[in-house]
C-alpha cells in the first residue's frame, strides 16, 4: 500500500532546516518554522522563501498553541541537545534547553485530539540514552505514550546514508494509532555496518579524519570519513576535525565542506553572516554542528508516507524490555497496554538499494571535499595544534595494540607536517 499525499509539516527548533529540507525532498511541505536564533532564521528565510512560510521564534511565548495551524500532519523537533550531550552541560531533561521538548508535549496535550499532529519526528544525541541512567528517555517516551502515540526510536549513523561523516543520533517516530505504524518508518530498512578500517589510508589515496583536539584517550579516527562535528569549545570557538588528505597534507575542512558533510548545498549557512560577521565563522559552525543530516531526513520523509511493512527479521528480535533496564539502541511501544520492546537493529539502515531508491549516493571524503574554487587551499593544521596533538598521542597508548602500523604511520605524518609548518 502506498500513500504519496504530501504531508503538511510544522517545524520546531528548526535550526537551518535539515529536517525540513529532507522532508521536502520526499515531497512534503513545511507550513511553519519555529526558530529562536536570528542567524538560523536568516537561513530559513533565504532557502524556503518559495513556500508560504512563517518563521517565528519563542515557543514558550503566550499564544504559541493558537499560532499553530488548526490541522497539520507532522511535527518535527530536533530539540536542543545541550543538556543531554556528553560534550554539553549534561543537566538532563530538566535542563533549561533540552527540557523545552516537555513544554511542546504539554502544548499538544492541551489541544483537542483532532488538532494534534498525526506524526511526530524527533531527533537528539545518542548520549540521551545514557544520561541520568536513561531518565530523559523514560520521561519523553512516557509522555508520548500518555498522549496516545505509538512510538519507535532507533540510533542511526548519518554515514549510512552516503555522507562521509560518522554521526550517530537517535531518531524518534511517533504516530496516532489511526495514522499508521512507527515501526514502518524506522524498521523497514536494515543493513550490516561495514567493518571499521584502521589503516593509514592517505598513503593509498583515501582521506582520513581525526580529532586533533584529543590524543590522550581517543582519536575519533575515521577512514574515508570525519568524526562527528562538535559545535564548539567552551569558548564557543569552532574546532573542526583534522583531515589527512592525500593531496593536501593535514588540513581542516572549511565551513562549506562542513555544510556538504551534513548534506546541504555549499553556502547554505552564508545568510547568517548578515546577522553576525565574525572572522572565525563560529555562528555558521554552530548552525551546521547542530543540524539534522539532510539524507537521514529524506529517508524518514519517504518512509512516513510509503506504508512499508517493518522487516520481519527485525521484529523477530523484539523482546520486552525489563523495568529499569538500560535503553537499547532501538525499541518501540505500540500502546499503553503494550510492553516496551527492544529491537536488535543496527545503526546502519541503508543498503545500496535504499540509497538508489532515495536518490542518494555514497560519497568518499576526498571526493566530497574536491578542489576549492579560485585555486584556494584548505586551512592547514597549525604547527602548534599539530605538535600538541602529536605530544599527547605519543604519550598515550592509543593504537599500540590494535593497530601499531597505523600509529607509526600517523606519527610519521604528524612529524613531517610539524617540520613543514615550522618552516613556513
């Protein structure tokens, strides 16, 4: 069965529209954007101006509920992660920012049943499963059940959808019983994650990414990919990962590279510069780092209207989740009288056939980066940054056991880059 009717979307915590751009690619239309940051609002107005779009701000203001359309199909909310992220304040769902999702659910509860959206699509950091012993998950999912929604969630890596960035996020799909089955959105696709490659790929032409800010306990090493973008340091300065590029030595991606690595057109966040002009582009990095990866949203948009059946082999793994258990990487609940069911689903849903169906393609890191226009070169990792990382890495035991060849090759590349940068 297939229902290709375009769905009407209301977007909360819109950012620069990653959720909505993907849904648009799947044929759906966003009626309203609710976003507080002026920098993000500028991007939304630029890129979605062809539609009849209202860009508003504060969802806590009086009249928010009545400002929503009387009827709409989908509510999206990539709600703030600052209180839930391992790199953030970790105050939990009671935090001032991440707790806004509870305000949203309060507003929905106050609306008549026929004025509530048929579907909710939510997104947040993977660490949400663990913070406070899973308290945030328990509260949010419990509220969805109280509101009468069936729900499913799954941890998904953006890399599965062709982007050369390792970015694990939790995606939630919830729907009213008459609207369908949330498992048909999140559990209709599955694939085995490729084996992790621990090799000095830049030697044979494969670009590799790593966190130059680490080196003591982790590297974030990525073969043909970069590790997930971090929004910024405690000083709100961007700290993009480093890339061992076969043609460009050790470089850092530009902001336009970062946009492409999230599935946006290059220059997507440029309208933010009209609000804040800062040389380091920290606001644009902030916007990109917080964005929903567009291809993942495209997948969700197609699945929400395709009415596919969930894969039988995934449902066969479903088991009731014991009380007070850790939240698994994937689960669902079909009603207040039903158990929470744990599912053994990978964070790598997309097969090659899935990508072809969605009009997506798998990109290499070097291929996505390409050449910069006008003969420009990417910023090279500075002498100071390179030396600091190299010293930390040498003192650590990272890679000594599981990949000594990679360790030796990486140290050699770092030393060579240090010498080159000290002479320049």
